[in-house]
C-alpha cells in the first residue's frame, strides 16, 4: 500500500535560496515534493541584534525574489511577523499545524540566542508530536567538526586552514546540490504565497536599493563575473580599495542568497580542481579567505562567549578603554583627520559596505589610535553593514583590537598613513569619498596635517584627533597592565 503523503515545512532563515539549500533539499526529498516554505519577520529581534536597515531591506527584496523562484516550483512561501522573539515558537507551531506538516526542517544558526530560540521551537513542536530537524549549511565543513591533535578547538587560523584543507578531500570534496523537485500545483493552490513586504517601520535606509540587487540570481551572476574575469588577479588586487578587485559577495553569503559551497566549487574548478597550491595564485588566495569565514564561524561555535560581547582573550576584559564620546562620534562620521579612515567610514554610510583592507584600518584606528572599546565599533559596523554577520564582524574586530585570534608574535598596530600610502597610493579612493581633499596633490592627500599651514587652512578638513607618536606606548602599557 502506498504510504500517505507527508508535508514538511521548511523554515527559511539565513538560507534565502532554492539551489544548494541543504534542509530544503532534504525536505523535498523526504516529503517527495510536498514542501511549504515559511519565513518569520522579527523586527524586535533584528533591533536587538543591531541588524542594519540596509541589510533588512536587502533581505526583504531577496524574499520577493525567493517567493517568485519557489512559485516556479509550486512551493508556497508563507510569511509571518513575530512581534517579539518569544512569539516565534507559537508561530512556527501554528503554521506547521495549519499545513498539516509532519516536521519542520531548517538550516542551523549558531549564535547563542538563535540556538536558544530553536530549542524553544523544538519544545513547542514536540508537544504537537512534530520534530524540528536542523542541518549544517552555512559552512563547507560544519563549524565544530575540526579538532586539534589534543581534541580541542582551533584558536589560530593557519593550523585550522591546514586541517581544513586535508579534511575536505576526506569528506569527498565540495558537493553542491541542485534545486528541489517541482511539486504538483495542489499545495500552492490550497495555500497561496503571501505577498512579501517591501518596507518595515524602523528599517529605513539612505543607501539606494539599486546598489545591491538582491537574491540568488544576482549572487550567481556576481560569482560568475568574478570567477571568469577577476579571480586570477585577486591576490594582487584585493588590498586596493580603489580597484574592483574582490568579489563583493559577502552580503549574499551573509543572507544565504549563495552558499559557501557554491563559491568554493567554482574557485576549485578554475584552479585545476585544487583548493590550495593550484595554478591560480588568485584562486588559492580567494579560497583562503573563504576558509577565514569558516574559521570565524568555528570560533563562534567553540567560544560562544564572543556572542555575548566578551573578549576571545579573557584577560583583555580588564582593559580600561577611552571614554571620549567626541572621538567616537568623529570616527563614525568620517571626521577624524586621517583621510583613509574618513573615506572608509563615509563609504560605509553611503553604500552599506566597506573593503576588507579598510575595515582593518578603520577598526585598528578606533581601537589603537583612539583606544576606544572594540565593542562600540563592532556595534556601529553591524548597524551599518549590509553584510553584517556576528561571527565575521566579531572576528574582524577582535583581531584588529588584539583581543582576538591574531597569532602574530608581535603586537599589531597599523600606521593608517602608511597603510594609505601603500594601498591607496595615488589617493583615488580618498578623493572619491573626501571631496574636500580632492585637489590636494602628492603625498599630502594621505596626511594633510603635514601640509604647509596656509594650504591646510584653506581645506575644510579636521586636524588629527590624537598624536600618533604616543599611540604605541599607550596601547602597550594598557595591554601590559591587563596581563
Ligand atoms: C573589522 C572587520 C569587520 C568585518 N565584518 C564582517 C561582517 O560583518 N561580515 C562579513 O561577511 N565579513 C566581515 N569582515 C570580513 C571581510 O572584510 C569581508 O568579508 C569582505 O570585505 C567582504 O568582501 P568581498 O565579499 O568582496 O570579499 P572577497 O575578498 O571576495 O572574499 C570572499 C569571501 O571570503 C570571506 N572573507 C573575505 N575576507 C575575509 C576576512 N578577512 N575574514 C573573514 N572572511 C573573509 C567573505 O565571506 C567574502 O565574501 C570583517 C572584517 C573586519 C576586519
């Protein structure tokens, strides 16, 4: 006798795509093509997690495209709003019951609050005899899987990368999944998709939507364009913010419009099938950056204190940071008197994105030169980045503040002026974002405080906030006291 048809509810979270979506594919396979999609809008939770308006708008536009792609497969996408995170279990359970689903599938989220929320959802579903099945999907290798020789978690990137590269072939390489089965139209007829919202009060953004077309098709287009034209030059061009040398895929990865597996597979394919030491130095280097992403996810899973605003190196909790609110304000608005930092911070406000080299310079400047607590910078970035991702943002900030996983045997303090001379040599990036310096010639563009007084007075540009000569001693003394 044929088994009665079962329906599975797939709860979309950070996986807004139809292709290579681990839980969605499993739901489709196991229900034999009876999947209903659900997305829960949680404005209060987004606020609590400092999600930026530009990212939320990107997600809403992505949901519209996802709903259209799912409709082509006859999969309805239901959209519900949770006034508070405590409403989520009830909402998921109600939708599961309304569509008579035997189970709810979702891809795992790893942050402390999300894990606790999922436990509450699982409990609520269990009382209706339903399971919540969670799948690893955000990384190529599940974040807690790799262990050191002493069976501990990795705390340093290079050994993590070496282990990751040997583990990949052991796991059968990178396997990329397709789209779920096209379903019969019966479910979608009985349960029409909800119209996706285009605005949510409290998440208005000045960044034009046209800068960041949303959705999985755009993500694939960007991946193809990068792999076919720019990846080979990546190693040489990736540090220069005036050049379009990186993929610009981080917002798409952060929302799950594309998977890390899809990115890695394409990079390996153009690298003669190799994840490292292949013929393309650019592809090798790009793959290495994707492994940094995996590393920071594993740090978050293995050291969940980093989700709670705590330092990766606990001893650095003792540091007494500067309380100069005026300095922090100048940094946020791009008025520090250091052109490369100001250009970076203004670009962030205008575009919702910042180049990796500039993130390091801006973060290092805030935490070393201004000696302001990394947590303040981390929060500002989250509130303005379109690719805000707790694990990556926290990892980048703690690395820059020397409270995190940087394994350098010396204390890292960037000189932002030297960084500027090296990575924006002709000042093209600065001129684009700091128009008051547009006509400054030569090296003065990197440090206008060194210009002759008369010339300087004609510029409507601030003097540096702190004297660089005292930075190193102040930082070293504070870190020494915390040991
Ligand atoms: C202070 C600070 C904060 C950061 N905050 C975030 C964040 O919130 N979200 C985020 O996705 N990335 C963050 N990063 C990492 C990095 O800056 C961005 O991932 C990168 O700039 C994205 O640009 P891209 O997609 O063009 O990268 P590409 O150079 O094309 O690299 C491809 C992918 O590899 C990963 N990657 C690249 N560089 C890094 C890196 N240094 N660390 C970890 N992963 C990397 C990203 O997923 C990226 O999309 C932060 C870095 C710093 C220093």
